[in-house]
C-alpha cells in the first residue's frame, strides 16, 4: 500500500478496453453437469486489509469500538496485516486470531513492520501460529515510479553485496526477497510458513523482478470505474510469470477495491456492488484469497473513519452469513470445516446476456446456491451510477427440485427472501447488476432417518400401542423401528413422513392451536400430512406443516413418552431437528455380508428420478417415481439371473408417483427391480432379508 492513499489513484491508468474472448465464453449457458464448489470455500476466499498502526484505526479506542465489532459481524477469516511483534499491534492482531479465528497475510515493506528480512522473521515468529502466509515487499515498482527513496529501493544483502532497483531490473527487491526466504526457511519456527511473491503495482513489472523463490503468487488488481474483469486475465497471466515457464503456484489477490471520493471514484452503492461481484469473479478464477482494500478509510473502506458502516459492509456481512458453515473452536484455536464432497447439478441458464455470470456453490446439507450477476461497468464518466436493467433469464434444472428460494438485496443491502415458482424444473430470475442468490434444494435421499431434537436430543417415535389419531411421542434414541422415519418426497417442497413400524405418517392437529399434539394416521394425502423441510443451519431443519404453517416442537418440560406438539415458528432450539440417515446401519451391512453381494446405495444421486425403499425389504418394496408427463409404468421384479418373479402395470401421472410391490413371496437374497416408462428403462438392485 502507498503511504498516502490518494496516490493509489495514479495506479494502473492504462486500462485495456479489448473484449477478451475468454470472458465471452464464460457466459455461454451451461447445458451439462456442473460440479459445485463448496459454499464455505467461497467464504474462506474473502479477506480484507487492516492497518492497526494508522490513526483512523486507533482514534477513540478504535480497535475495540470499530475493528473488533466489524470483523466479528462480518465473519471474515482472512486479514492482511503487519506489526506482529509490536508491543501494541502485536497483541491486537493476536486477539483477532484468538477471538474470531482470523488468519493473517503478513504484508512486508519498510513501514509495514518488516523493514529488513530479519525484521520479517522476528515478526513472523511472534505470529507463526496464525500467519496464513508471508508476502514479499509491497509494490516496490510504484514507489520507484513515484520517486520515493525507501530503503528497499537499495539494499545490501546478507553477503555484503549492494543492489539498486532500476526501471528495468528490481534487483534490490529481488535480493531483499531472497534474503527473507533464507531467514524464514532456515528458522525452525518459521520454515513451514508459505511465502508469497512481491505484489507489483503493475503486472508487466513481474518480469523485472524474477527469479524469486515462492509458494504463492501475489498480485493487485484495481479497475476504478471499468468493468471488474478489465485486464484481469492479462494480469493473472503476468503474475504467473513468477513461475518462469514452470507450473504456476496458487494465486493471492492481496489488494483490490474502489474509492468513493476524488478522481475515478464511484458511489457507495456501486462500491458495494463491485465488491460483492468482485469476490465472485475472483473466486471463479481460482484465486485462493482476495483481500479488499480496506476495512476503515473514508474513501476506500467498508467503514468510514468515524466507524459508520457503508452499504458494502452490510452486503458482504449478509452474503457471508448466508453461505458460511465453518465454526472457529476458540478453545483449541482451529477451524472446523464442513467435511463432504460436492455433487454436480445439471442445469442451464437460458436467454442470458453475455455479461451475466454465474457461480454454483453447495452446502453440506446438499442445498445448492446459484449466484448470478451482471458483470458490467456501473459508473458514468462523472462517477454517477448508470441505470442498468435486469437480465430476465430462465434457470432450467434437469431433474427433480424441491424448492427454489431467492435472496435479493434491498436498498440497504439486506437480503429479501422469497420462494420462486418451479415449472417443470424451470425458474424465472431477473438478474440485476448485483449478486442475486438462488438456493436450490433437492429431495432428501431415500432411506430411514431418526428425527433428533436440538434442545433435548430426544427423537420422535410413534406410540406402538396407539391407533389413528394417537399422539406422537419423544424418547431417547434406542434404534427401535418406531423411531425410524422415511421422508417420501411429494413434489415441490413437501414430504410425507412415514414410520417404519406401522407405516403411519405424521399429521398436524386439526385444531390449528399452538401446543396441540402431533398425531399418527394412515396416509390419506391430506395437507395436514404434508411437511416442508426448511434448513436453519448447523445441520438442523424446521419441519413445517402445509395446512397450518405450524412447526413440530419437542416437549422440554417432559421426559420420555412426552407428547410432541405443533407451534408457530419462534426459532427455538426445541423446534430444530436433525435428520440423521440410517441408510448404512448394521442390519443392512450384515445382510449384504451374509449374501456376499452389494446393493444399490440408499444415498442416491440427489436428482435421481426414482427411489426404492426400504432396502433391505421384507413384505413390500415401495417405489417413488417422478414423471414429467402422464403415461403408463411397467414394474418388473427379477432375480439376478433375469428370471421374472412378478410384473405389474399402472397409470403414471405427472409429478410424484408411489407404487407398492408385494415381495412377501420372495426368499432371502438379491433381486432386481426394473421400471419402464416412455421416459426410459431403469434398474436397481435390492435385498430381501426377512
């Protein structure tokens, strides 16, 4: 960074105006399976520059009144900072790590708390447990151009050789960097810290400082009033010049941003839109962490000097809150990240302009998050906002969707949430020049689950001695069939929740009164028997009835066999439920081992058109089939040699269909069930274990 922030306006004046064909290709509608990236990885790519030694950070007890509350509310996990061995700023940096889990990119240079390579080692040792990486000298080329005689423009290396930076050869900065590498890698306390390259103000100067040893490639990218991706691919290619023809190292974008006053400024609303869409563009390019410039500063900052939060702050806070999952363990000083493998989604964005870009993310609960935005120049020449209309597109998902929920920024950059209509997998979206998020949920996979309450850890069970209309109970988990439930997708967002013991389903109380009991009843396709699953975070759902909108709630005042009730949603833990799959329990595994064979996994791909349950089966096998049209379905059961055991035909309606196959006459063993419709022929394997 520059010593005086207004000098940054002189950077990168030469902005390319060519339309890069790669950007055009990126906007072509997707018509294939696309593997999602982790939503939490996107949140983990968001960083910010902080400068604890500056007056605007210190004034009015600023660290405690501005810095800490802001970083806590934002949920940002990466800061670019310095002064780790300083008597004041060192403990402050450590507080951010110990309280909020913020990892630090160490920005080095004369005034940045690392005047010499030995200083860098000293500061790095003081913070080695939370430094993310150590970065080379900050922008030596801008200081040479501006005529600043900073010490690292001339340098005497550890062997006594003198070096001087020139406009064609940054030999002093190269020698300084190599000495820094030497001191860091030769010290046991710092040898494992990744080292990033020297971030140049101008990408074409990379060729004038190589070769330098490094683990990460760092660069800066400022576009002022131009489109965010202006010259981005060229700058990235120039930064890969650090590899000198070898394999490029991972990228860090250690500075980007927009100012809201002075020359080349934008409005605060455009600053917010640029920052939000910028993080998406940079993540799409595979950049590990991008650091916005900066937290507190009247023009560049997310906060003004007095602590007032700009629109960009609200927008970023809400985006991180929506997509983040990892939790920081303050006791053990480590992040606990969601451990899962993302799946693919078969979708396309139809009728989109070339400027409409996208990013597909997924959370550990299986929900997809499709981020859409227009990558456009948002400012007029005088800095005022351009009027940019929405891009009306259709998102077509080729498969079965449970729900589509839109999160759209309002005037204050808070999200407004609303459900979108789904018509044969098609969703209409008006894409603004800001990020709009579409959460796409698919039916949960087949198989039985226990329904465990967050507050008291008890599970939902039927009264085995009860009949239609009997109250549903709570009990400690025992693994009984009366505690196991199948969630059978009914189309859209709704499920019937059917018990394994007696095949009765959960039903809301007809009274619509808070506190009335949830009951068990034979399936009749009534709305009180249909339930919507709404993810509320941390692996928990609220279970909301279609007829009355009431949620299922545990009985905190009662113990085992207390009645489960319905109540309006209040965001209480007693209304939050974890749906733990029992698809790989010991009974199923034992059956497979006894038969020395394998079965179709119960955890099918999220968008499978048909499901079977239970598996293993005994007297009956149930088939759920999602059809795009009316027609006829033929169901055939055969042994593994292909010999038919039974056949049935039935009417097929558009939407979700359910069929029961009598398997009572089958002996223990493995079988195949084949369904044939005008939409194709499909086969699954199942087991009979009586």
